[in-house]
C-alpha cells in the first residue's frame, strides 16, 4: 500500500453524497467575498520564498509514512487516518462516527503507537461522573491534606468511546480541556500535556439511551469523520490477517515513525502556508451559503469558516505545497462542516443529509480561478 498522500483532494466520506438531495443554494453575495478578501489582504504576507528546511521536510516525510504503519493494523481507512493527522496539525479534536465493529478504537490506538504518544480510553456510560474524566481531590490520611489525582484526560490522545451515552454534565466536562487545554478543579487550573487531542466516537444508528451532543459542543470538534464499512476486498484482507494470527490487542508490529517533535515542526510549517485573499473569500462564501440554505435551520458559524481554512492549510502542506487552493477547501468542506449544520425537520423527512446539502453548496458557489 502506498504511503504517499495523493496530490488530488482526498475523498472524505464521499460515499454519503446524494445528488438527489443536494441543496443547490445560491452563492453568497459578492460583497461578502470582497469584504473577506479585503480583510485577508490586510493580513500579514505569506511565507518567505526560502526553501523548506530539513526539519519541515523530515516532518512531512514522517507523517506521510504514518499511514503505512497504521495500515499494518487497520485496513482501508486511509482517509480517516489523514483526517486525524490534519486534526493533530491544527491542534483540533475529532468526532468519529461509524457502526460498531469498523475498528474505530483500534484506529486511534494504532495512531498513538505510530506517534509515540500517551493514549488513554474512557468508556462513556450513563453513570460516568465528570471527576471520572478530569480527576478529583482525594484526602490523604498520611498528610491530612487533599491531593489531586489526575483523570484519564491527562494524556496526549484521549479516546472518548461512545460519548453520546453519557449525560450532558459529563459531556461538558471535556469542554474546558478541549478549548483551553486545561482542567480546573476547585478553582485551580491544571495544564494538559502537549500535544493533546480528543477522539470521540458515536454510533449513528442507535438512539435509545443516548444523549445527543448539543450544537455548541459539536462545534468544538474540528472534524467529523465517517468511518465506513470496508469494501469486499478490504474485508477479505481483514479476515486473512485474522486467519494468519493477527491479534488487534498486540500492536508490537507497528513502529513509531513520528512524534511530538515532528508534529511541532509540522504545525509551524502549516502556519506559514500562504492564503490568497480570493481563497479566503471563497471559504467565507461557502459558509455564508449554508446560512441561506432552505434545507438548513442552522448554518456554519464564523468559527466553522476559520476551521475550514485551518484544515485546508494543513492539507495543502501535507500535499507538498506552500499555498492553499480552492480544491483544498473543497476537499475538507464536508468533514469540517458536516457537524456544524442542522437540517430542517421537513428536509430530513425528505431524505436530505448534511453531506448532500454541502455537496449542493460546493456545486453552486463559484470557485476563484
């Protein structure tokens, strides 16, 4: 399996597109695009013309090789792995959605192994308390004082398994850690390690006994990635691996190919990726078009626009470029925006999907040349 990132935009959940339910929304006003262009023009200039340093090249090479290592344990999820790498480069968090048994947990565990990152998993249940995640003060009889015992959130990669099975109070306990990268207990802030990313999973077909995440909390996730059921050939490959003795609990065959140093170098390089004012205007027009869609009762917020620009820059860097193209924004539009929009009830009854509406927006908003 090739470990190189393709030059063309990667297919993120394209299987969910449905042209029949695509909402062909008119493009945003030209004044909005020009305003965004004026704002971007006043921003600092793009990167210096200097050739990328050896550290940056090595970081990209290591993060590119990561997909090949993950593929030793997980078959057919290259697009999801790419999304996770983009989230790490953007210091964001990921919501993984897929039916049971498609290796969501194994995927995150393997990613942590390839990056030499500390990994912890929390099974979210209806009786889970906030202190079970963040940690709590415990009285020590020997010192007659309260001491803080860290919860599982103090890690590099936290897997919040089935996050929609725990009540909102416990779900909200992750908000501060996701946004501020710290935990406050009894008014005392405690910093989380860096890098830090939350990968939350949820089952899209089971609603009984669940607590759907509110829109404000969904908006905190940088990406929502759909983990599909593998194709026939890939599923045969999975069975052959198990028949030859593969044990998903043993990841000793997966090598660490990158680490915190490469991630830091990659993040610094992503910040230097140039954004043309026309591309910034295009991102704004895409997000504004969702707010005018007749199929949506909630469009993409300005935070969603900044998230789309950030993920497009990360994808441009992974593709070996020092500038963002409209195709980069198109490639990342669905995973970055699908959880930031809300369908109208009547549109849902007609079979519309968030991905279908976004496909219509992408088809109608003109891209700059």
